[in-house]
């Protein structure tokens, strides 16, 4: 048990009529909901987080692997533990705008991410894809990124459906370290 933690649920005064539900508070999600760190426009200099991440240390930027044209980074707001993204360094919005070298390295880092996730966490399967454009669900449409979401049998439970909450069992810094250590050598 962690210091200061109890096994008894904490009663919150003023949250309404007491019922059988426990509340899982996730205040860190407010940054995502409120659009914190979202670009102010489509240009490279408009606060694009994917353009600024490579200047940070791997630990601070949650970067798991750096290639020549593309890097792999943990998603700050993951769908599942180990949710990675492969991102070209170049600020480009559409998949058709990638060079041949960028396309090849995006594919290679995706394969390596799958291997690392299987090695480090025993992932049973993956959801892999990219949302092209805001209307297709891209949170940051101006800078292409591909999602690699590990999946396990039984990882779909009531929390996302009923509680609109994803329970993640590991801190992002710990996940980054684990995946960096498990990343295959090219």
C-alpha cells in the first residue's frame, strides 16, 4: 500500500447523494479537455508539440526511440498503457506528403514499437492508425502522427463505457523507460 493511501474509499462531502459508485478522479485529463498545449494554428511555429518534443531529453519528452526522420513517443493521453505514436520530425499534415524515407522509417518504427510492446508488456494485439484531418478525429491535425495502441484480452471493461475513464496501471515515465529498454536494435 502506498504511503497515505487506505483501502477504504474516501467520502467526498458535497458530491451529491451517496450511492454505490466509487469515483475515480482524473484531474490530469483536464489539460486535454481544455486543449492545453494544442497548436494555435497549422504552422510549425504555432505551438506544435510534435515539433517541440525532439528538442527535449527523451525522458522529459517521453520519447522512446529517435530515428533519422521519425521518432516514437508515448501519448500523453493514452487509450491504453504503452500507447505510442510514430511522428515525423518534419511538420507535415498529410500522409501523402511524406517522403519515401519518412514513409519507410514510419513503417519500421511502427514494427519496432510492436516488438517492444510485445516484449515489455505481452501485448496480444494492436490498434494502429492515423486520423487524417480534424473531421477524422485528429487532435493535432497539422502534424501527422500514427498511433500504436497495445491491446490485451479482457482490456475492454466497464470503466471506459460507463465511467468515461481509462484506468492506466503505470506512470508514463516508467512506461517510457520500460519500452526504451525493450526496443529492438535495428
